[in-house]
C-alpha cells in the first residue's frame, strides 16, 4: 500500500503530493498526520489518499516513518475545503491544511496532559471487611471509604483529603485491592459557572424567523441573512436553532467577531448547553486550545463558539453555521492565506448541507446586496423584544459648542444627560473609538507630532507613567520636555484618549464610579470579564471604553450612551470609513435602553450632515444602504470592483519602492495588449500610507479591478508573480481589511 502525502512545507515548489510506502504494521487513513523522510530531513505531512500502486519506481519510494496521532486529524470534508481554499486564496495546499489544525499541533509543540485516577477493585459486599482488616492504618481505612463508590477518583481530589495519599494507595495497589489509571485531562478554559435561566417565551418575530430557519435543517437552503435591530433578541434565535440541530444529532459552529467582545453570548450558550460547548480563540493558552480542539474532534463537544478560524472546527455532521455581527472586518484574515470566514462558512454550509445564518443589525453592503439579488434569504426582526422602544438619538454639532466657548470634550447636552442619568441611579456608557489618534503628542507652536522611530505612525501619550507608546510595534519612549523639532515647551498631548476622558469624568462626576475598558485595562486573561461583571453589578455608573464596548454587551441598567467623538472613524482614509462609522454608531446606540427603561444616545460630531452620521440618527438601515450602494457603484468601489495590492516590504524604502515599480511595469508589460487589461481600472505604485511598521519599509502597487468572471484568471497570474525574486518581500492582498 502507498500513501499520497502533502509535506508540511509552505512553498509553491513542493505544492504537490508525494508518494510514500506504508509499512505493514502501520494503519493509515486519509487525513492522518505522519512523519516522513524528505530529502535529507524528516518532515511532518498530511495523508491525502491511499492507493494500491505506485506510479513510479517502487525501489525509490521511501516509507512513512510514523503516525503523529492514531486518528485522522483532518476530516474528509475539511480536506476538500482545503483544496478549495488553495484555489480561492492562491496558496499552497499545505497552508490551507494548516488552517484546519491548532497551530500547536504542528511540530509536536504540545503534549497531551494526563492525570492519574484511582478506583477500588474490591466487590461492594467485601468493603466493610476490608476496612476492618486495615487495623490501625487509618489513612488506608479512609481511602477505602472514599473509594467505596467504585468510581474513578483523581489523585488530585484524593490528595485534598488525605495527605501523602500515594503511600496507602500504593499499598492497596500492591494487594490488588485498587488500581491506578492514567487518563487524558482536557484543560478547561471556562471562567466561572453560570446557571441556566428558564427559556424566555419567544417573541412573534423570533418565532417567525425560526419558522424559516428550522425547516432548513432538514432541507438545505441558500444562506440566510438575519437583519435584526439591536436588542431584537438575535442570540435567542441562535440558541433555538442550535438546540434543534443538537436534537437532530447535528453540531453547530457560531462565529463571533472577537471572543473577548462577547462574554455574555458565551455565558448564555454555556448555561444552556454546558460541556457540549467548546470555545476556540486566540486568548486560550496553547494547551487549552488544543484540548478544546480535541474535545470537538472526538465529538465530546458538538457546539463551537469561536473567532474567525473556528469556521474550520472539526465538527462532524454539521447542522448550522452562524456568523454573528457578520459585517465585522475581523472575519477577513489579515494573514496569508487571506480567507474570508464568511465565504468559507457559505461554502462549508453548502458542502455539508448545514444552515448558514449571517446576522447583524447593520449587515455588510456585500451581504445585503446578496440578499437583494436573491442569493441569500433575507429575514428580519425590525423591533426590540417586549416592544421596547429604540433609543432616542441626539446629534450634537461640536463646531457649535466651540463657537459658544465650550472647549471641553463634553457638549452641554452630554453633560446634562450624564448628570440626569447618574442622579437617577442609572448607568451610562461612553464610547471613544480607537485610542491612539486622540492622544498623540503635538507641538502647538510648530505643529510637529511625535512619531514612532520604527513605524510611521503617531505615538500615544500614556499619563500613568508619562511615556509615549507606539500601538503598532509597542515601542516606548519618555515624554520629551521640549519639542524635538523647535525646542519649544508647548508640546503636549492632543485631543482625548480614554485615560484623559476618565480623568475629566472623575473631576466632573466625583463618586460616580468609572470603569475604563481599553487595550491597557484588559490585558490580563480574564480582565475583560471582570470589568464587565463589575459594571453589571452596578459598582460603577459609567463605563468608558473603545470599540470593545460597542457591541455584544447587554446591560439592562444602561439608559444613556454617548459617542464622544463620532468623527474619528469617519476621517480614516479608507473607502469603508462611512460604512464602519455607521455600523459603529448603530452598535453603540444599541447598548442603550435594553432593559425596562428607554434609552437615549448623544452623538458628538463635527459633521452632522454626513450621510453616515445622519443615517445613524434615524437608524434607517435601508436608506443608508441605498446611499452607500449608489456611492460604491458610481465611484467604482467593492462589491463592483476589487481592491488588490502587492505589499512590498524591505529594510530600505528604496528597495520597497523599486520592487513596487518593477511589479507595476511587469503588469503593464504583461497585460497591456491582452483582454485582461480592461479589467484593470487603475494601477499605481506608491509608498504605503503607513510606510514603516516594525522597522520594515512598506510600498505597494495598488490596483482596482473590475469584478468580472475573467478577473480570477488575472488574479491567478498576479499570484504567480509573487513567487519570483525581488529586492523586497512581496505579498498579494485581495480586498484586504486595511489598505494602510
Ligand atoms: P441582539 O443580539 O439582537 O442585540 P440580544 O440577543 O442581546 O439582542 O437580546 C436582547 C435582550 O433581550 C437580552 O437581554 C435577552 O435576554 C432578551 N431577550 C431575548 N429574547 C427574549 C424573549 N423572547 N423574551 C424576553 N427577553 C428576551
Ligand atoms: Zn515644535
Ligand atoms: Zn512602532
């Protein structure tokens, strides 16, 4: 017997199967991981196929050395998916296969953790007698009593009750009265326990939506797009869908944009589904992630909640894939291979006959367009549960505030609403998108800003230790006393970071209690959960935070939400800036009035007339969609076109620029006289907007391509070009999450 094997080396040159012979003693199956000789070395590989005959000289064929696990790590359907990803993302198969496994599995970097368990071997009716016989050996007596239920007890548990339990236990084992076995333990990543609340009675809209979704578990359908306003009870819909799938013996995958943003969703699922649920995300330790993955692979866990890469979770007999907050950019992988978890979800759902549910209060332009075209089935929940009203939204024109002499970051209205809210004993959330830009350091005399030495981005001032930090590479330097450029003393932090807002709030509302959530305060493993719990318990009246408090959280006591600087995302140089701003504002506003009392929202902006801001005020998604869609069409942005770029990185800017220029010339040369040229709307070689990250200079060739069936051929050719030698490192990015 022979095996066709993909060797785990990420290179276009070895992106093909190699044949190895299978030793007689070895049991191989497709999907297993093995060690094989490769040239002078040993390598890990994936078994793709078994076959009876070798297609070339048998004497030259080397044998498989060993298997890495005694089960196939890759499910057949996921191997098929990997072939598809190879085509879609233009990557070697081995890179696609790697996506399907926890990274820790490769190179044997992680060990299975085991624990010892003891069990009594004496029949029940002889136990009393055995205890008597131990005379004055009290520890042995106690041990026999503890084990008298005949069950396995971990040594750890026994140690907690009997000191030096090894000695009496070894004695019993010697006398064949007890046995010790070693068993795998699965490290649990769960934080705290949750009690299951009773099922709420479904709202009319939830019932309606489920009446479309549940039958699809039996009868495969196109993907669904659930457009449900914030607070419409989408999570409960997921839970019922997943429960039904489980009842039918099927599993489910729930994708969330970022797991730390959704502690409540995890709790809800955990309380309903207990241990049959697993989580997969980057905050788990390597061991935890591996253990969760194995619980899924072995079928012990049938429900998976996870970030983007959980779309590859080895769930057999998959019933449903749910993509929560489907508009989020995090579903696009920023690393190579650059897959879109939503595309994979759709494709996997189709292959495996699972229900695919995309869900959002602010669907992406792409998905909503798909629904309008009939490629997705649109289902809607336009109202909040229990007829709770949508929040009232006030726009405050900050230019007006300045004219009136208010130089602070809080408008008169926001201050007044905060006072009211606190005096009534209710809670407020203040949202400041993205720390960083706001607290950059600027000289008021010459206008110079302080940038990172390694990246071309402004550094951020941290008042706690009076340092400047780079949020791209983590570089730190002390806050200078004089401007490095003009020596003036008028150098100081500009604008508002979360820390500064916190200080200001403390001054204005002493005693209100403020919890700040940003990258700094949530660094610890469970810090995020703890802060959320403290706010929920009412230990503070104001929750101040960045993006991470914008979505997912459900605090019934919050009646006021303030967006302190709505324009920051709007001014970002990206064609998606209006879309992101609208999504963010709707999500933020959605945090208000989720309980019994209605909510109010104050959005502070310098551009109240911008369509994205205006649409956020009326919360009218359809209106917004129409305007955004028309703009995309007339300005030729995705989904009508594709943004594609070669990112060129090198030590020297000159090398990066040369490479970009060379690539541009090659493309022009190669395609100018072919029909494919018409698909290229523009091509430009430039320094990247952020022209240095971590000491690497960045240039790019930016292209806009028409979205046309032809374009795939063009992309394949462009991908081929990245295989050649250049002065700089070259990577092709297709519709990347950021063009910076
Ligand atoms: P969304 O994700 O659509 O913003 P959630 O799923 O967070 O909304 O639900 C909003 C709130 O409504 C939550 O507190 C949830 O417990 C509650 N809820 C959901 N469904 C029901 C229902 N059928 N009856 C009562 N409360 C519900
Ligand atoms: Zn200066
Ligand atoms: Zn830096």
